[in-house]
C-alpha cells in the first residue's frame, strides 16, 4: 500500500532540486487562496443579506398593504407585516453573523501564514546554503582534478626526461613535481573538507525537509478540516434562517386560519351600514291627471328643496 505522507512523497534524486518542497508550498498557497475566496464569498453574501433585510424593512414600513381592511383580516395583515419586518431583521442578523465567520476565516489564514513563515524562511536558508556549498565543492573538485592532472604531467615529464635532461633541468622537473604533489595534496584535503561539509549540510537539510513536510501536512489537514467545518456551519446558518423565516410565516398562517369571512362581513355591516329601508319606486304620473286629482300618499319623487 502506497503511503500518502508528505515526508515520503516529495523528494527528487537531483541534488539541488527543490521541486518536492515547491510542490508542497504551491499546494499550501492554493489552499490559502481557496480560504480567501470563501472568506470573500461570505462577505459578499453578507452584503446581499444586509441589502435584502433593509429592503424588507423599508417595504414593510413604507409600503401600504391592505391598510383599509377590518377586523380579523386587519389583524392577520398586521401580523403579516410584523413578521415580514422580523424576517428582515433576521436577515440583518445573518449578515452580521456571516461577517463574523469571514473574520474567523481571515484570522485562521493569518495564523497559518505566520506559522508557515518560520518554516519557509528556515528552508529557504537551507536551500541557499546547500547550493552555495555545492558550488564550492564542485569548484574544489575541479581544482583537485586539475592539480592531480598537473602532478601526473609532472611525473610523466620526469620519466620522459630521466636520461636526456641535464642535472639542472632534472632539478627543475623534480621541483615542479614536488610542487605539484603538494598542490594536489592540498587540493585533495580542500576537496574532501568541502565534501564532508556538504554532506553535513545535506543531512541537516534532509532532516529539516522531513520536519517541514510533517508540519505542512499537519497544517494542511487543519486547513481542510477548518474549511470543511466553516462550510458546514454556513449551511447550518442558511438552514436556520429558513427555519426562522418559516416560524414567522407560520404565525401569519395561524392568524389567517382564524380569519373569519362572516365576522369581517358582520363587522363591516355593523360599523358602516346606512339603513335597512330601500327607496320606494318612482311611479308614473300623468301630467293632466295629477293636475285635476292629486292622489294623496303617492311618492312624489325627491324633494328638490331638501
């Protein structure tokens, strides 16, 4: 079974390569960016909730809605407007809650950023130190190899001229050989010293790389867990808002259930009635007959004088 541990999966055989470390850092930066995007999402959602809440309050307080209704229907409408006002207030409260959640996410991001910074500075220094020492070691190796070649050439020159060179020439060849041997031995010591120093730096770097991988893995687990929980909390908040709104709407429904058409009609009739006697019909009156024999008791039509 393959391991999913950071410390076992982010290496590279090339001595100076930092591709494993860079891959982790890139992933952590992307994770931090994702948290920032969710933080911004919460802030934008808070703006929307706040605007919606204020719009509902303005609608309830400024817009007439059945203001001339009477009795039970009037009471139901009063409850309706009050509950819509309450819904608006709840959305304003939700907006404040979302801003608080965004603030928590920002604090979490900054906390992880500060914690990571210490490790990143240390690892950057380790990488620079390893690169510098590697260069010094390779330069020492190059010098060492050149000095060895110089010594070999000096030895070959002595052997080639052993029988043909004059004593003075041979003396110069031996001096050059001795000098080249000393230079080769010195360069060998310098090269070996740099190799040992480079190995020490490599061991230190490897140890710190393992520690960094373990720390970054723990931090990434914390980030995913925090992000997941934050999203879960956000869903609960939205669900709760729906529950709160429905409870308020239920109050309106309860008042609508007790709204009585008969009582409202009776209330209207009782308070606004104008009388129970309708006007009598207007009868036809012949002009000539009415002049000769006025009929008493007949409806003479409306009295203009009145």
